[in-house]
C-alpha cells in the first residue's frame, strides 16, 4: 500500500524531469552577431519572419489573433499577449518560441518549414534587445530615393538582341525591338522605314494596334506609344509586257503615263481600275523618259534613238518627232506653265532647250534649233525644271547637279551632289528645293537659292533610281532595287515603304525604276516586273504618349480589339507581378492589378471580344480577369515553371500558353480545364501565337527554333529554320500567311506560314547601332 501511495508523486517527478530534459535538448543554438550598428527590420528580418511566420499570422488568417505582417502587429500581440517586449528578447514570446525555449515551437512541425538558423535567431534576438525598431518608412524612403536616381548606362556595342517582334494584321509592317531601339520594316520587302528611340534599356515588348495606326514598345519602366502612318496598295496594272522606265502624272493625279522598254506608252487612270490604254510601240526602240505639260493634253517621250516624240493624250495620235541627241535621251521636261519650251538631256552629255512657239500640240517648228547647255563630264542622267520655268536643273554621271538659267548664257551653279552618278531629280512645287537621287544610295535636298545642302536620306542600297516630290511639297519618294520609300521632306523621317513583290515567290522583289506622285497621299511606281502600281498612304510617325511608371521592365503589351485600351505586364523578378490597364488615347492609368500574380508577368493578351484579359507569370499560373473591372474570372494551373506567353484562339474559347518547362499547354476557357500538353522542346517556350482561324499554334523557343504545333494532339508539325541563337518572340500576320521572329544575334526572319519556307532574313547591325529618326525625348 505504501508503494501504491508513493507512486503518483514519484511518477510526476520523473515526468517533470523528463519534460525539462526534452525541452533543454530541443533548444536551438543562437549566434548573436558582434556589432554596434542596429539590426534593420526591413532589410534583414522581414524576409525571415515572412517565410516562417506570416503564412499563418497575417491579416487574412491571423491565427490566435496575431498579425505578424508588420511590427505594430507583433507589439500588439494576440490571445497570448504581445509577441515582442522591446529591449528584452528573453521575455518575448516570438524569440522564445522561435528558439524553442517555450512551446509551442515555431514554426510548427506540421507546416514543413525549417526552424530559424542560429544566425537568424541571433539577428532576431539582437533586434529585440536593441528595442525592436521599425525602420520600414525610413528604409523605404531611402530605397525610393536611390531607385529614382538610377541612371542606366549605355548598352555595350554589339549587344543587339531581338527580344520582341510584331506584325500588323495585314502583314505589311514589321516592328522589331533591337537592343534599345524600335525598327519598323516593310515586311514584304525588308526595307527599313524608321528607327524609333526613347529607351535606354533593351526593348522587351512590342505591339501594333489592331488597325495598325499605333505602335507600343516597352522597356525598363516605360512604354512609348507611337502614331503610325498607314499605307496600302490601291491598284495594280500587271503584265504590261516590258520593264517600266519612266512615269509622269497629270496635275490632278487622275492620269498616269508610263513608257516601257519595248517602246510602248501606257495610259492609266490612277483612281480606278479602268482598262489601261496602249500607244505605240514607237519606232526606235526603248523609251526612257516621259513628261506631261500642265495643260494641252500632250505626251512627250524620249528614247534610245535620241528622238523626241509628241503624242495626243486623248487618242494616242502622233503629233510629230524631232532628233534631239546623238545617243539615248535619258530625261526630258516641259519648261514653264505654258509648256512652250522642252528641255532634254542625253547620253551625249548635253542639255538642250527647245522652243515650241505654238505650244506642244503644234509640234516642232521646221528647222528648230535648241539652246545648248554644256559642262557635265559624261552623260546627263536626270532633269528637273522650276515651276515658273526660270531654271533647268540637270544631274550627271559626274555626280554633279547643275542649275541653268533659261535666259542668258551665264555659268550654271554647280553642286557636287553625290559620290557617283546623279540618276534622278525632282523640284519642289514652290521652286525652292531640288531633290537628287544618286548611285551612292542617298537622296539629298538642296536649296536652289544658294546650293546649300539640306536633308540627306540613306534610301536604297545599290542606288536611287527615281525620285518624286508630292504636290504639297511635304513628302518625297525614292525608288531603288528593293522597292520605294516615302519620306518627310522637311526632316527626312521615313513614312512608309512598298515594293513590287512576286505573288508566287515573295522572295523576289523587282527593282523600281519609275515614280510619280498622283496627288498627295498617292504615289505610282513602275518596275522591272513589267507592272505599275498605285499606293496610298496617310499619317506620319509621331510620339502619341508614354505609359509610366512601371516598377521594372515591361515584358508584355497588348491592345484591346478596338484599340482603345493597352494592357502592360511585368514586375520585379522574384518580387511581385504587375498588370496595368491604360487608356490608349490619353495614356491615363485605368486599372492596376499588382496582386494578380505573385511573381513577374511575362504575357498579356486580350480575348478577341475584348471582355477579358489573359495573363501568364513566373508564379506558373495563367489567369483571366474581366475588363474593365479586373474581376478574377479563371485561373489555370499546370505549368511547372514560368508561364512566358499566352494567346487566344480566334473564337476566344481556348487558350495556349508557353512555359519555361519547355511545353505549350492548351486550355478550355469555359470549363477551366487543361486540354493537353504539347510535345516538349529543347528549351523554354518564350513566345506563343495561335494561328488565326486554325487549330495550329506557333511557339518560339530558347533552343534556336520556331515551331508549328497541332492543337488537337500537341505534336510538332514543322520547324521554321534560320535562327542561330536564342529566340524570344514570334508574330504572325492576321491571316497567318507570314510568320516573323528574331534571335539573340539581332537577325530577323520572315517565313511563309503555309510551309515554313524562309522569305527573307534581315541581317543584324553591321556596325554601330543606328541613331533613332524620332525619339520619345529620353537620352539614348
């Protein structure tokens, strides 16, 4: 019985000793640093506590009524009282539980979190013993000040990766982010139209508006939004039977006349698809030049046999002809509003001015003798006249432009214009400027008053073959082996570019040898493909607005289907995701969704009906929010690594996403389910595009390849070959007929969507990075 009576006290003693022993064994080592400077909560402790404590003790859960997201919450404490006693770490529950001196130990075992390390416990103890100072506001102010003072350095020479590409819906224009500049190309010919600046960091994202009237580009913290000109082919006159050598247009722009290599003349209405009329062919072979007077309904031509021929415009009847030069006539022009003089220039190096006292409709008078102007060394290739008829301007094989007075025998003003032959000339409507095009590939503007040099444009490799000035004088056009371009006359800034591209084989672009403006905003070209085309254009490149600030790099941009909204995505790496919605017209921020993703956003894409926005991020999620409210609608989980890009099918019923897990995933939007995962590729899928109207998707990858995937089974159908380095971005035209991408070397590739055949490669910069034609106002 005594044993029975003494057993409970003995057992209690043993249990007490046992608990103390276990507690002592579990107590963690604490390494308090030897330092005088205070421990910073915001820079040294917040991440430690966030990982191990804030998951349960936050504003949403607040287990035991304790919120540890801020110092104030820890000082207030929960059901067990304050978790911190400033100046007394050994009496603070936070330290006691973290050091495992008081149960319950933190973090709980069931949370599968590692306890604090000895160094982390030492920092925590020292911070509390120092008074548990909250330096959040102080440090954030310092960080913001330092952040605002960041000055990006210049990009190293040779670092010119293509990180972003986009095509207009019609497939005519291609925009590329190369290094810190945006280059816009005519996608059909590969001609560069303009280079846009205003970015110091690499261009990470780029997008045309659905109608092509705006272009947005994003880099570090900023998006520039540009107004873009629009151009298109209005009509085409094909199969003319021979190369088009020269074109002239009537004053009203309605009638255009072309002369051909076979000696024939073609008359067309530039405003309609009316059947083209044929005159000739003339005796004497090829016709090289044509001109129309202001009135009188007469055509004058010059050809290989050196003969001037006059024709009635109305019916093509021959008026008369006159032998003007020994050798070919290269250019001719009526002089003055009354057209009673005609200037010609030829292979013999002479400029001749012929009198037509009765007007061109009466033909040449018997025994007509010209006034001669000599001085060029070699053939005279081009002519222009001032609108008032006071001067004739000639351009020669010797590279000079000479300005001759109609009256008198004075010496001409001579301009050393080009390194190589002057091949084309045009005079401005106000008579103040002449435009010259040279074999050196440049077009140059010169003052007729004093010969002073003006704007210079590097127009065409292989030489400028033709130039023209618009009736208003605000635009010039140039032509060469790769097509034609339109420029702003005052600044030399590019507007649009076009080309005669073979419909059966888009790799073939015919050289353009003839140009004429048929009114403002309408230019006519003739080419070696035996065709003549009429092009229309409107607008000019200008900065519309900038969208800022963003917290870090802007990695994704999209316009809403109606072009009224712009969505941007980005965020700090391993920090937070950033999704913003902007008014495209005003640049005002309409919606900010900083908590939509917990990590960097790489993709944003509006649903085709504009009612919602899909996003993809480094947190491995694809999410869809309502527009404009931002309400969360769907979340798609399945990628095992960053989601790099997203896109919708045409109907808006399915999504495709590309991930750093090397696959594409296809999703049913309505059901919120994953449909399938694609065949894996060799590296992360950086960019995806759903081929419009088809069950096909295109993915670009870091393994130097762009691939076409079958949506129904996820299998690779074919590759688009050419890149030799990492590919970051891919784009398609609205009908899927053209696919574009660029790689880390700076090379750009255009393929046929139908079979993957390479149409064109645009080479990387061969020298220094080009200076922008226009800039958003930031230092380059």
